[in-house]
C-alpha cells in the first residue's frame, strides 16, 4: 500500500481550504443525464443549496471498520477518492464507485482521512476522524425543568420532533429540536399545557441556545411547526416558527407583552396577537417578527367555535422563484384554508403572496391534510405546494384541486418511473368526499387519479416506496374496506395499480437503510399506556409477505403516539443512506443511528436533491411523513440526475 507520512498529511489537512469539497463548477448542457437543461434547451435556474462537508462516519463492526462519506450533488462524475488509516493509504486504486468501504484491519483506535483525486492534486476533503464503537451516537440533552399548570397539574418534558440545518455555516449539520410538555394536547381536547421550548444543538450535545415559546403558545402536534433552512442565502440556516406575547428568543429577549396571559379556562389560546418570528440559527436571536397571517378572526370560519380547527397549522419551504427559498406557513384545512409565503431579505420578513380559500372559492375548502409536501410538479423549475388534495402553484394560485378532501398521510415522488413527472399517493378520511376511495394514486402535475383503493371508513395510514423488486417503480399500500387504520391486511399495489396482495407492512415511516435500493420499514411496538413505542427497522420479505426485523432498540422511543415517528430521519452523515434519530426513554439524550451495511451504489447525498431536502424541512410538521426524492430511487433506477444547485456560504 502507498504510504503518506502523517506529518505531511496533517500539514495538508491544516492548509487545505477545500474541506467542504466546494463545487467543481455548475452543471452545464449535456454534462449529466437529467442534468441542468430544460427540454427546450434553456439553462435551468440554479437553486440555492447548502455547501456541505463530506460528513464522514466510521463504525467498528465484527468484521472491521465500516466507513462512509458524502458524494456531493456538485461532484463531477469522474471524481475519485482515497482513504488513509493512521497516515497509511488503505485503498489500492482510487474509489470511483460507492462512497463506503469496509476496512478489515481497522479498529476503535484507528483514525481516518479521505482525499480526492482526479481533479488537480490529491487533497484531503475530511479532517481526521475517529471510529464509533457502536452504530449510533448518543447526543446528551439538557431537559427543561417541569412545572404545574394553573389547575395544579404537574408536567415534565419529552424530547420531540426536530429539524436540521447548518446553523453556523461550517458545512456540517446541527439539530433544532422541540421540547413538548407531558401534558401537550390535541386541539380537540381541553386542558392547560406547559410551554414549548426550542433547542439548537451540535451533534456532540452542545446547546447553542434555547427559546421559550411561552404560555401563549399551546403545546401539541398541530400548534408549533419548525422551519429550519437558510432563507436569506448567507450560508447559515435560520429558524422560523409561530410565536406570541411572552415568547423569549434564544438570547432571552422577549417578544410582545411579557405579562400577557391569553389562555382561557379550558387552556385554549383564542385571544391576543399571534406572530411569526425568524430566529438567527447560530444564536437564537430574533431577526424579525411579523403578525401571523392569517389572524384567527372569527373561529366559526374555521369549522367550530372552540379553536380546534382554527389552530391547525402547517409549514414548509419552497423555491417559488426557482432559485431562492421562501418560508410557507398556513392555517386551516378542514374548511377555510389560508397559506402565506414569506421571504427573508435584509433582516426583514416580506410577504410574497397569500392564498385564501375565502377569496379563491369555496371549492378549495377542506382539501388540506395534516401535512404537506413541496416539489416542482409541473416542470417549470419553480416549486408548488402539494396541500393535501389540492396543489398551489408557485404564484399562490390553485394549480388544481381533486376535491377528494382531507387526509392524514401523503407521499410525493417519482413513484412510477415509466410515466413522466411525479406522482402523489394519499389516503383520505371522508368517504363521502372521496367517493368511497380510501387512497388514491394521482398525477402530481394534473391531479388526474390514476388508480384508487376502495374503502368505507377513514383510512388513516398509507405509504409508498419500492419494497418489492418484482414490480417496476414504487409499491403503495393502505388498509381498505372496513379495516381499522392499523390493520396488517389491506391493499398492496404496484405503481401501475395492480393489486399485489392483501398483507401489508406498517405505514408509518420508510427508510433507505441497508445496502440495496429497496426501502425499509421504520415503525414501532406501540405502548398505549406509555404513549410511545420501541423503534424497529425491518425489510419487507416479498415472498413470505412479512416484515423481517433488522434493528430494534429497547432503550429509545418513538414520538407522537401511534404515529411512531423518529425525532428526525435524514441523510445526515456518510453516503446516501439515511440516519435515524430517536430519543432515550427518559429524554436525557438523543440516539443517532447510522447504517453499517455496505452498498455498491454511488448516489449523491440526498440532502442535495431539492425534493428530499425540502421534505426534511417539512418532516416535523403535524403528522410527520418520511422525505422522498424527486427522482425514482429503487430497483431498476436510472442514474440520478445531477441537481441544478448553487451551494452558498
């Protein structure tokens, strides 16, 4: 093996200014299949994106050390890598395939460096990194102190959903996590709650800041939605969420009236001002605060008189001009629906547009889900908001509405690669509205329903992903008929609408976990008394039609009761496979899992795919859904298109 003296390698690392592997040049005409050229031959606009480092990770296994690192969306296809252990090169030839390897001679005391070759002199693209002794990293937390409500009910805190962004501009990710009190409530239920806290964390557990949303923000899945994204293009992510009188930013500065208490006797907050605040990601300091749009107004306009449906909020990020991101916040989806888009520029939040079903037409009422998705569905290089059963165009007008009504789950991706464009698989709650269709598979650009699953009752769960290699594209599944939402029997469908079978896997989360291109099933063993579950990752055995467990951890728990989702799922470290973050049972730490399976597939980091990255941004919203790519990722896939992105920072 070739040998590079440790002193020379260390000097190269210290002197290198390319640790984050900057872009090798913007995509050009014809450079990659599915690259940056529109069908008409015009250059596609480049989207603002994160300038990421290689995020290397090494884990000790019984067979040696498993290493992986990022391939970036800006990498030339000819870029190759070398790996050094303790200063000695361990790769005989440059690695031109998958960005992972198994080092049989490595151990927990080894240190590694990855370099690039083939574009100028060999140079390091990682700092020296060590080896995890387990396939996970425990991230210590500082749990907030509990308290008591005005009714005398005591409460504690549970680590809840999180977003992710590069808060300090160093090319690596930090977490932004919600702390929910143990007395958090669904909107339909009365009761005071403790305040919600927001923590910004390094992956070693260092807390950058904590914001206290205060007593005038009620705790529950539908009230606080986090947006974590670089909105102003300075290379550092901001944090946006709904605030109120008495909110304390990450520097302890108060927003609004610190003495105001707008809670009523039932614990609802149905009076007083409502705000939207952008926080600086690195410090938590409030950048700008504006009135939340829309104001609650007359509660009856939203479907009831006690605040259940008026306080249903969603949020996300969309590149509405094709280049810069805008934050999107909404209110209502059972009846009246209002969606507002905001830009952050020069330290100010500026309203881009507002969609209001009161103005657009009553036919657009009641079409929203407990979640949303964002993608360029019509091929104009600008994003649309897939708002449940309707889709809002980049200018705030309605692209189309299916009229299928409200639902709990939705998946948007290139689910059928034999068709042009993207598809939407969604489940539906009202059989009267949906026409006794429990789930539909539709064209994302036009809303045309391509096939459906019949039902006679609310279909609360559904999922779509490639889990069976015998059928082209992604499979989709949901319960049907009169079965309950958690039934293991239902409709397992191929992408073309063929019914494959009646046995179905769980339909909470899907994860790219092992080395193949099929997606795994992430779920939990739910404990009704505890209100959480032990997480599991399983593969679907398509021959025996059952789940085969790959991972189970009794020390950690899932979130959101029956929803059973992780704190966060995203491609955070290493190659294109996804990481899973769960909370310890006592919420004293988070546990970040990474895979140790080898893969033969080289795919750029999913965080440089626009649809996937925006999916991670909205993942924490209300009824969490897994992120999907904007290209087909599964058995028989074509080479993924090179994303038309412009990393900033």
